[in-house]
C-alpha cells in the first residue's frame, strides 16, 4: 500500500480488551457456524436422499472431524446467540454504558460456557 | 483541471442507499433465529445421532418440518448477510470481492433450494 495520507492507528497499537475480544469472537463464531450450517444441510439432504446417503453422513458425524464440527458449533451457537441478543439490546439503544457493557459481556461468556456444557452433557446421554 | 462542474463531479458519489435493508434484515432474521436456535439445540441436535428411520419419522411431523425449514432458511439468509460484510471488510481487491460476493449468493440460493426440496420430500413422504 502506497497511501501518502496519514493512516489511523492500526489494530496492533490497541490493548486487547474484553469488549474487542468478544466483538471479534462474534464474527469468528458466525463464520464457524457457516460450517455447522453446511453440516445441518447435509444431514437434511442425506436424510431425504435415502439410507445409503444417510449412512455416509453418519460415518462423517461419528468420526473425529464430525465431532469437532458438532462440539465447536454448539459452543459457537451458544456464544453467537447470547452475544447476538446483547447486540439487539445495543441496537435498541440500551446497555451502552461501560459498566453494563462489561457485565453483559461476562454474562454472555458464562452463559456460553454453561450452556455448551449442559447441551453436550445432554447429547452424551442421547447416544 | 477538469472542465466538469463541481456538481457533476459530486453526483453519483454518495452512499449506495441500500445499506438499511441489509442491516434491518440481519436483525429481523436474528430475532427469528433466537428462539429457533434454542429449539434447535434442545430438540434437533439429539436427532443428528438418530438412525435413518427414526430421523425420517421425526422430520416428517408437520411442526418439526415447518420449524426446521424456517430455521434453515433464516440461517442461510442471516449467514449470507453476515459473510457479505466480512468479505466487504477484508477483501480489498475489487474483482475478488465481487467474485466472492456473487459466489456466496449462488451458494446460499442453491443451499436454500436443496434444503427446501429435501424437507418437502420428507414431509410429504416422497
């Protein structure tokens, strides 16, 4: 880049804080959920296609690759859901002061971890 | 020095004037997806481990078929809007940006069609 004008400070001059970490985590989990969504669509399409196709999906889902997709997607969905609701409150103009922003941030992290643990526990029981 | 008037040079350089529907639909789908995600985590996720016959019977029930169709279509729309912003933010080579934006639209369109057809087929017992 050969830009001659002064540039605004780059990302690396800022100290990483809870707010910025959660912000980029929202985007990362959103991108990861694309992968989870593709897995869900494969499940639905293979279920419609017949037993052979479904067996193929089952093999993938029970392999280590499938397990990683499921476990990480459950966490990603719990976090993205919690933080998404936090975003909706911001969109409504609420919870913008620093204290509330931090409190809701910690609440979302706690919710994501507890909900992920609970759902994986339930899933373990279902198998 | 340009011979064009200042007004002529300024024209067409404003906003694209179509940002608000993007922002708004991201929120509308989010509001729809919040309760559907909870339903998905609690009711659908355990079915991913079910065998073929059980999963097929479960998905053929009208309410399950309706909710999973709503969930899948809202997810695809919401994901398309989200990935679009990520591409616009990080891809600075114009032709790659346009190629990617077009690709994700086509992929989302095909994914929505494939999912809808599959669910309808299961729901009507085809």
